[in-house]
C-alpha cells in the first residue's frame, strides 16, 4: 500500500475515532499542519516512523478473537463497506472463523460417513451466508493475524501486544475471545495423553486421532458437549461410558422426564451411563497414557480415551481491566455491546450483557447469540442504529445425524425454563416440553419438529401468551399441543 493511501486511511480513521474521543495516532504524533507544508512533511516522516512500529496496516477497527462472533462481525463490516483497509482480526487459531458447533457434530462423524472438514464450515455457512475462507478475508481487504494471541492491552495508547511481540494499534476494539474449556487439574490427570477437551479444530483433530485407535471411551459431563461426543463415539462403534455428577442429562435445561427419553435412546445406541458419580482422578497406564477413570467410591472405569466436557470459562484475559461482571463472569457491556471504556466493545460468549426480555444480566455461550451480538454491535458502530439488543435465548442440539443412523435427534428450545412443565408426545420421534409460569408460556422445547413447528417456538417464547395448562396437558400429540399454544398466541393478538 502506498504511503499516501496509508496516510489518507489513517486520517479517515482518526476522524472516525473522534466519535469515541480516541485517537489512532501515536500519542507523540501531532496533527498535520495544512498551513505549513514543510512542517507537514516533517510530521509525515515522524508519522511514518511511528506508523512502522505497528504491525497492522488496518487500524480503524480491530477484532481480537477469530471465532463465530468475529466471522459474523467481519461479514457485517463488509456489508457496510467498512472492512477494506480498515479492519484487522487477530486470532489464536490457525484458521479463519468457522462454525464451532460443527466440531462435536459432523466433524466427529465416523470416517466412512463423510465427516465435515474445513473449509466446509467456515462462517457464515451456518446461517446460509457466504463461506468466508482465508481468501475471502484477503479479497475483502481484511488484515488477518493467525496463531498470535493478544497478551496485553494498553488502553491509554490504544495498542495491543501479541504473543509473538507484534504491536497493534486500534481505533475501535471488539473483544470476541469466546470461552475456554474448563479443565481437570494436572494433579488429577487432567493433562495426560489421551485426555481431551474440545474447543477448537486442533482439539477436534487430536480427538479424532485418538478415536482412530480407541477401544474404551469415557465422556465426562452430561451437558451439550458430553451428549454430543458420547453420541459420536458410539457412531464409531466404540465402547462408550458417560459419567456425570447430576442425576440426569443436561440438567440445566432438561426436566428429569425429558432427560430419561434421551438417556434411553442413548442406551439403545450403546452408551453406558454412570450418573450421580464424582471423579477422583484419571490414572495413567505404563505407557503414560490415560488408562482409567477413578471414581469417588474408589472403583475404576477402564478408558484409553477420555473426553472432558465440564463447561467453559469466558476468555477474559488480558482484558480484565476493561471491566468484568462479578455475577455472570465475562466482560460487562451494555445493550449495544459497549464496555465501560469508550471505543471498546465485547461480543459473543465473553460478553456479559443485559438480557432485556427477562431484565437480568447474563452471558450466553451459544452460537445464535454469537452471531446476533456481532451483527448488533457492528451495526450500532457503523450506522445510526441505537436500539438495545433484545435477545431471546435459543438452544439447540443435533446428534446421531450421520448417514445410516437409525434415529436422528434434533431439538430446539426457546425462552426461559422456569415454572411448571407440561410434556407431550412419546419421543417417537416427537416430544415437546412447555414451561409455564403464572399461567404464561415461558419456554418451549420440541424434538424433531417440522420447519413450521420450529418457526412457531420463538413466537411463543417471545410473546409469552396465557395458556390453558389443563387443555395443554390433555393434548394427545405434539401437533395438537402446538395448535393449542398457537391459538393462545392468536387470542392474545386479537384482544
Ligand atoms: C465443541 C462445541 C460445540 C458447540 N455446539 C453448539 C451448539 O450445538 N449450539 C450452540 O448454540 N452453540 C454451540 N457451541 C457454542 C458456540 O460455538 C459458541 O457460543 C460460539 O462459538 C461463541 O462464539 P465466540 O466468537 O464468542 O467464541 P469462539 O467461537 O470460541 O471464538 C473465540 C476465538 O477467540 C480466540 N481467542 C481467545 N483468546 C484470544 C486472545 N487473547 N487473542 C486472540 N484470539 C483469542 C479463540 O482461539 C477463538 O478463535 C459449541 C461450542 C463448542 C466448543
């Protein structure tokens, strides 16, 4: 890029950053003096020297993190014509942003069932958008820094330092660092060879290479990751046991009765369950690799591969000083994803934001929020949009999806799982659970719904209509129950 274009861009950047009361210039660089060209040229040279100290040419906007939220943010910058020559993305990973949920789904399909691999699932294919390969970022003029995590921030100087020592300058900073898998401590075997955590492609590749030679797999954790990985492992025809301390699967969302249906299905597919069980440590065999899981009661379960899915922690480092939320963790933002520092934003898993619909602060570790928060934040930044983010919680999972699987599982949930529940359907394949509080429908989950049924769920959860619980309980099918709920919605709309 020519020095003139760089200078023009830097001037444009600077004028933009005034919106935040911030400057893109080095602190010691005075502004250009139009009245005195010779002075200007001296200052331009000093600007060039200063400029050379920064590793990024695109400084107006910098996104830290190269995951789901970053990919959707990049798309929104491009849609607004504000990416080319202006946006840099710096990421820890070796890959351009991709749809992370694929890692425990199609990525783990058995080898003969066409497992997904990059570039197949780069963002934004998950929402029907363009596949943003590394070439896409180049074509759009977005500067990418791969495999170089940010390790330091200087809020005053508006600079970042990466692991390789690069100094990056930003006018506006978007933190999209996501979350990191929670680990077992090293002293109880959490780092043994054969013990896996799954957060990124490198983790998934390492797991696949273990599965290729595995015989006995233990999955620790009965949440989303545990359920998806256990379903994948039996797809590989491996002896698979899932172990968790709760008394049923996905305790955060499922009712005991709903969980029982899924547990029975998993058991039919060959998954063994150890529930209400604590783990003392992971044991190593003579080859140093994990060989068993020792339980709290002293018994052991043989294992050559252990996958730990016990949750994740927001990746706030090195941005703690930007301001954390003490209750839900993560970086505190407002309804426009602004942190307490002007010009610094946070989106996706790492952001603690006001959940307007339920009037509480929250963090959401789900891809739908990553996409929407990215789009909302960038639109607010680049346009006159000022409205508050109004997110409706949405969770889903899909398992046993590979070709030839006797039964695919796909559920969707919208809303809040509070109040009493009504369960309808026999899980053959459909089942629905309705959460009702003070007579109002607060949340709804449907397994194996049709596209029209899935479309109805967010409308119900958003409107929270008054429902006749007794009538719902007497519904003879999921279809009938959804018709009753739809009628309550229409009734409220008509009143
Ligand atoms: C295996 C798996 C399966 C999932 N399945 C589902 C699902 O079925 N449905 C669903 O709704 N959600 C699912 N999720 C959650 C969903 O993927 C996340 O909510 C989403 O990826 C969050 O997007 P994000 O951009 O905030 O974070 P991420 O996608 O995690 O991206 C964060 C990025 O920042 C990078 N990074 C971190 N620190 C730094 C640093 N200091 N410097 C530079 N880069 C850094 C990370 O390496 C990563 O590339 C799943 C998550 C995982 C791990």
